[in-house]
């Protein structure tokens, strides 16, 4: 995702993933410039799902 105007107060999002990974934040568009932050994401899509859940993708975690 590119935010041409940038941001000054931070950002947050929710995610659900079957694989571990990360989100990298750069100072330039299209992943260019200086790496400002790297947020590790764990595989957690089915953690804590109830036995009767209609889908295993029941866990959405906030990242801020």
C-alpha cells in the first residue's frame, strides 16, 4: 500500500494469516527509501476459534 502524502500519527490494521511474515514500512513509495519499521506477524488465523466456527479464519489481530 502506498500513502503518497505519508502519515505523521502512526497507522494500524487488522490481519489474519496462516503463515508468519512481516510488514515493512519505508519512507518512499513502492518500498523505496529508508526502512522505518518492520512489524513481525505470526500465523494466528485459527487460534482460539470455537469448534462451531463456520470458517477457520476467525482470529483477526490488531497491529498498531
